[in-house]
C-alpha cells in the first residue's frame, strides 16, 4: 500500500486545526443549575465579549491581549504569551478570518462572571495555487474577573478545512465526551460514491497540549480500501482532552477534520 508524506498545503492542517481553538478564546460555556439566560446578561459582560470579538476581527493583537489577565490559563496549557504567538501565526496565514460570537447564558461565581458563548470562525487562505477554506465551531468555559479573562476550558470544537474543486463531503461520527478507559469510534465517511477514484487518508489521535499550537504533528497518507476512515480507540485512564484528526484526499479535492474529545470520570 503506497504511503505519501504530507506536504504543503496539506501539512498546514495539523497546525491550523489546533490553532483554531486559540482563535476562539472569545468563547465561553457556563455550567451549573444557576446559569442565567441571555436576556439577563450584564452590560459589562456584553461589552467585554463584543470588544474581544471586534479586536479579533480587526487582527488587533495588542488590543485583544488587553482583555487577558497575565495569569490567564486554559485546559490546553496555553498562557497569555503562547496564545499571542499562536494568533500571530494563524493570522498571518488567514488574514481574513471572521469571528461571530453568540452569548448563550452566563452566571455569577463569587466575584467572577462566567459566560456561555459559541463562536463560529470562517476564513480562506490562498497557498501555492490552492485555496484552503476554514470553518470552526468552538465552545468553552470562560471566567472573567475585573474585566479580564483569567481562566478558560474548551468544552467542544470541530474544525473543517477543505481545498480543491470538489472536496469530499464527509460525515463525522465521534463523541464529544467519553468515559475514562472506554472504547469509542472515530469514523469519517465519504458520502459520494468513489467509483474509480483513488482515496488517500490518514487519522491520528493526540493529547491536546500547548506545544501542538506551534509545532504540529506530521501525518502520512495511505491509500484507503473503503470510502472513509474507520478507527476504534480507547480513552485514557485519566481525565484528559484529545484531538481526533482525519484527512481525506482524492484527485479533485481535500477535506480535513479535527474534533475534540473530552475524557471524563
């Protein structure tokens, strides 16, 4: 079975899929029975979220970083400094990225405001005669104190990159959460008939970590005997977060998917 080392622009996917969650740090997902509805959102919280979204859309890094505490941390190990470096890289590749943020609910936890939001990110990147289109949806838990974002946990994310005249249309079957030690499936199914076309693909699972935002993993493509990628994996024995990534390539297009899985007790 032939194996092909990933080359640009395909190789860019691994960094882009992980960087997409750094792009969405304006997101938030509050938990708990006391969560309030969007109709009661404090004006302070509305203003912060709106100004963060505006700074992100304008690619104003210094303005954006004004809303992050020096002690900012998230569940992938990002700090204020590493987030800034990640955003600098992705904005260079995707200067026209657009963010749309919706506040779904909020709650007060002591002196902190916690916002539940969903952000959708879209953009394109021309590279070596191709155009790569990016779509990402991310939700996370954000804690604000004195107008600064101090803590964040990404709860769900899916990023989809496509390139070519006719990228494969795929259905993704994977859980957003799974219990520790349990088996689960990661299936990425091509919906169009393959007919006589050759389909190449690759899949990988990896632990989310801050170093993957700037140092992506390299994948290898293999010729697939079926219309997609079908992978069974076992969750770790400790709570964790993982990225599930898959690439499908045929002569007229490329589709790339990354989805986060949260491993819980």
